[in-house]
């Protein structure tokens, strides 16, 4: 990210003598007028992505995505050290990763719509500042309450950042070839960051200490913010209070928060407990009330007409189910490596390095295939590959070897993971009106976060049930744990297999640009 903010170099880009680059650079604002002018300029003088400013803009937006996705996984390897230093209880420790997931998923819809109404650069900057400050405070945390509170704030910051960044990308790179490449890189970064987060967490935990897992965010924010102001033009939007669906915002945020909370707590409380059933029922009531409000409201937070975009809903559901299965792999394999095989934090992180390279290769190949084959075959083949790899990993033995028992499965999953991320990201944003790009980005990312929470809740219950049953029969702890991981990973492979079938219902997008205006999608009749 240092190259993005290099002072004199970036200034030279802005003052470039090439008229097409200068004009395109001045109008990459994610507003309607800027996009139209940029499109005409690029169409006349060539691809914006081929300019230096275009490349730097894409690198910046992907750096933002990388920061958000890494935050979801970077603390996992550090959890034993965090528990020891701050005195967390076993039950309380889960809220270090889950607190981030709770607000990330809960506020995602609101973050995407606010970006569309108030301006994407403004919301991106606000989210970056919030993540930087909350991470700095979390790094100095002296007790569990402060750390969990800062993780909640980090999740809120990410819910503002990610939809804004993705909608800027999809409204900036609108031409076919540019769009394929930009969405391909974005999708690859999403898959890559999940694996890199585990590696970085191990390196930092065993090196300078777990607090640096949080301190890296303020450093990254200081690099990202100047680049945002240099490379992304400001929005000139002044939404009125009447433009905000306040009732809808309260309902969907409350419903999503309660849903994610219920899913996170269910393995400990029990799926059949009155509390879990009450929480899930309450979330369902709030979300149904939200949909009714959106149907009746004049300025809905979620215009239901967006689901008339062919294949958008199926793409989001595919992402939800696939993400549930993939999150299971990182979570349970990390537990297996550390608690059964005895890997150190840095050894656990290093074990995921080959997966990082595989995701990058798969993302590059997949982005090239989109123009020829479309998103549907890319997603289906990727999901089938990932399902096969996860099935292979579900057979890990107690005394497993990395080269024979982990490496082959991780590489198979990596190729599938890169393809799924690229394909789903492209399909879920194809054909969406430019003024609803933030909403489409929020829908995609919210579905992935809910999928992650759902997957961990279900698979943790599966693993815990199996392990508890074996321990009751006096099975050795390593054998009982490994058998529980087998069941969880096998269930994850079934989820990925199901996502491949759901992907058949997605549109076979080839990176189509946004529609110019939302009036192309008529609103449903008001009741």
C-alpha cells in the first residue's frame, strides 16, 4: 500500500500530460454524472484500467477489501494468547472473533445504503477512521470488555467501508474488459485475505505479540486515507432526512444483529433452548416487518425492485451457502493444527501459505474465463472443486502429516475458493443500476457474513456433539476432537456442494456494466 500513497509519484499521476488520463482521473467519482463522463472518455481514448491512475485506484480499493477480510480471521490464531493475557473465560473468548462478525453483518445493509445516499467516499473515509481508532484502542486493551467493545466497533467500520469500496469499483470500472479484471482482482483478494489473515496472525502473535494483530490496522489506515483523497473524487450528495428510511434501518439492523447473535450463541445455549428459539423468532419478526415496511415506504432502504435484476438473489444465496462451508475449513483446521497436531501459531499460519498462492492463480484464471464462459460455470466448477477439497480434508487422521493429509486438500480448496469469490462477486453486481451499487454490494457482503455465522453455529454444534459423545465413551481427547472435526468439515463440503446447485440459478453474467439509472427497474406497486 505504500506505493499507493507515494507523494511525488501520485502527484505526477494527477498532473499527467495525457488528457484522457487527466479527465478520467477527475471523474471517477462514484456519482451518476461522473460515471457518464468517464464512460465517454474511456470509450474514446481507451481503458481507464490501463492508465496508471486506474491501476492505483484498483489497488487502493482492493487494499480496503483486504483490510476488512483480514480482520475477520487475523485474531483466530492469537486467541490462546489473548485469553491468557486478559483473563477471558472460555465462553467470553468467542466474542473476540464473533463481536466483529456481529456488527459487520448487522450493519452491512445500512452501510451500503448510506453510501449510496451520502456519498461513497465519505462513508469509506468514515469507516476507515473508525477501524483505525478502534483497533488502536483495542491494541492497548487491559481487560476483556474493552477488547470486545473495540471488535464491535471494528465490525461497524468494516460494514461502512466494504460496500462503499465495492460500489466505487463497480461504478468506476464499467467497460467489459476493465470490469472483468477489476472484479476478478477484487474476488481474488477476498479469498486470499481470509488465508493471509491466519498467516499474519501467527507471525505477529509469535513475533511482537498478539497486540500487533490490532496495531496493524491504524498503520494501514494512515496509508489508505491519503490515497482515498488523492485517487477518488468526492461525492456531491446532500440527502434530505426524508430520503432515509429510519424505520426500515432500525428494523433491518435490529433483525440482523439479533439473527447473527442467535447464531453465534446457539452452540452454547443449545438449538432447542427457549432462549435460542426466542432470539431466532424475534429476528424473523423484525426482518418480516422490515420487508413489509420496504413494500409500503416511499424511500425504502432496500428497494425490493433490485431483486428483479436477473440472478442477483441466487448469487447472494450462493455466496451465503458457500461462505458457510469455507469458514468452517479455516476454523476447524486451525483448531486441528494447534490442538491435535501441536503446531505453533506461526506454523499454523504458514500452513495456509500454499492456499494463498492457489487462490491468486485461480482468481486470475477465473477472471479471464468470465468473458468466454460467464459466471455460472465458473461458480459451479469452483464450488465443486472446493467441496471435493473439503471432503478430502474431512478425512484427516489424528497423527496427520502436512504433505499427505493437509496440503493436497488445501490446494484443491484454494482453486475452488478463488473461482467462487470471483464468480459470485461478478454475478451479484451485474446489471445493477449505478445508484444502487452500494446496496448490491451490501447485500452480497451481508449474505457472506450471515453465511459465516450460520456455518460456524451449525458446524460447531455438529463437532461438539460428536466430540462430547466420544468423550463420554472414554475416547482419548485427540481422537474425539479429530472425529468432531471430521463431521464438521464433511458437513461443510455438503454446503459447498449445495451452493454449486444453487449457482445454476444465477445469471450467466460476463461482467456487464451497471444500468445507467434505477428507473429502469420499476418499483413494485405500493399496497
